[in-house]
């Protein structure tokens, strides 16, 4: 006989772990309870037959990223965010994930977590109803967890902004202020800024938080929002630091575009801070990278890290030096006149050629012309401007002057 709805989990439970075991008993299978970002909050006692994903999830205290990606691709997670009913998820052999039945836990239509059941056999209508009742019982526990988490994040916001704006002069003062927040401020650390262009509303903030938490490539030490920007402080590995930052940034922007259709995000990272005193410097450098990307949308489009800015680190200083002299680059002057007279684009051609360090194939691809066409244009450029394209000094000088020209045009 099926019991009346609401009688399964009517008791008060001392802990969410006890409730997890109670749900497991009613469903006759292991279960896990996660927050909205797939971090493990509680799980039922082990049984003999568990798949590798459950083990990895419990050991790591979160669902592995490759499993989350597979669940998004299969449509399971989008459906969990979309509907309140249980979702039956067939096994995904590519990531060693067994059959699952899951349900989202909601409060006021906002997803605050999930319950994942690991069935030994297909759930009947009664067990699906039990899972729905379990979601109601878990709601208050997860709501309290979410509230505590928000209060914790809110408590360190002012401290984080103090670090970003250089409020402290001594490391000892930072350590004392951090006693209540317990942020992991041992380096190397880097500040990453994601500029969404438009102001970040509450719904977008939740989506950004979700992605930042579920991309498990870099540990996030702290985060905050400022108008259209999400600002992260991340822990960076000792090896291939810029590579890890690039991978994290590209992964984040690609996934938020794929899952939420949010495009046009600009991202930048500052250099590496060894302790809290250097976080302001990293933040300023990330802002500088964003500024450079706005000034040079083509030349700096694939630059994300301050460490990789190269000449862009001091291009504004070079522009000031040029403005204080009467020097005019004759190559630029001659090519501009030729382009105006013949409606050609030799100036763009030489810039792209220099930008790709003389790589004919890459430059031709960027210009959407055949390599032979590019070779012909370069020959004409050499004839018109008398530049020696085999002279590194002449090429570097021309490239810098072309960048300065772009910088001045962007300021108009």
C-alpha cells in the first residue's frame, strides 16, 4: 500500500547526514546530496556495489568536472534546472557513470541543490514520489547551508576589496585581518577579471558562480562582483602558470557561451602574487590587460595574462616618447598615401605580416588571401616604402609605430 504523500520524512533530523541515510533506506539505494554547484553536502552509507563516479565524488567532495560536462551534453543537468520532477539518467559509459535518478531541490523556483539516487533497478511510481518528498525534506537543510555560505562570502567581501585596493602596508596586518576569513593567501595567486560588458544581475551572477565553481582547473580563493565585472582570486600551480590561466579563462568563456548563450566576455589576469600584499598589483595589471584588449581588439584578442603582454606593457610610454619628438615614420606615411591613392590595403597587410612574425601562411590566412598574393603585396610594400623586410630593427620599429598609430586612433 502506498503511504500518503508527506509522511516519508516528517520527522526532524539532527543532521543532513542522518536524513541522507533515511532517504537511502526508503529508496533502497545509495544517494548523494549536493549543493547547486555540485559540491557534496551529504551522502548515505556505502554499499558494496558503487560505481567509480560515486567514489571519486565522495573522495573529492564534488562531482568531477568531466562528469558534469557529460551530464550537460546529455541534457540531464539542463533538464534538472528546467523542471521540478525527477529526471531519469541512463548510464554514461564514457565517464563510468552508472544509472541515476536525480531531482533538483528548490526554494522559490531557485535551485539550491540536487539529490542523486543510484538505483539498483528501475524506479517505480512510489520511489519517484519518495524522491520528490525527499527534495522537500532536504530543502530547509540546503537553504540553511546556502544562507551560511552567502554570509561567509559577504563577510570577506570588504576584506577582499581591501586586498584589491592596497589597504594594507604590512603582511602581518593582512594575516591578522584574515584570521576570521581564513582565505588561502599563500601564493602564487592571480586576479582574473571577467568583463561581461553589461551589468551583472542576480540570475547572471548565479550562472557565473556555478561555472566558476564547476570548472575545477584552478582553486578559487575569493570572488566578488563590480558592476559588469566578476573578479576572482585564484591559486595558480607552480608550473606553466600562464598556461593554466589561459585554459581556465577560455574554458569559462566557452562554457558560459555554450550553456547560457552569453558572448562577448572580455577576460584578463594579472601577474602572480606570492602573498596578500601583491594582490593589488595583480588586480591593476588585469585591468591594464582589459584596457589593452579594448585599445587593440585584433592584435591583443588572444592575450589574457599580463605576463604575455610583451610590448603592450609599455606601449603607452612609447607613444608619449613619440609625441615628444618630431619623428614621423616614413614607411607608414608612404603606404598610407599609396592606399589612399589606389584604394588598397598595404598598411594593413604589413601590420598583419609583422603581427604574425613574418609567418607567410598564418598572415595570409588572417588576411583571407593566398600566400602568393601576400608575397606580391610585400614586394610592392618594399618597393614603395624602401623598407628592408629582412632587417629586424626596421621591422620592429615599424611594428611599434603601427601600434602607436592604432593607440592614438583609439583615443580619438
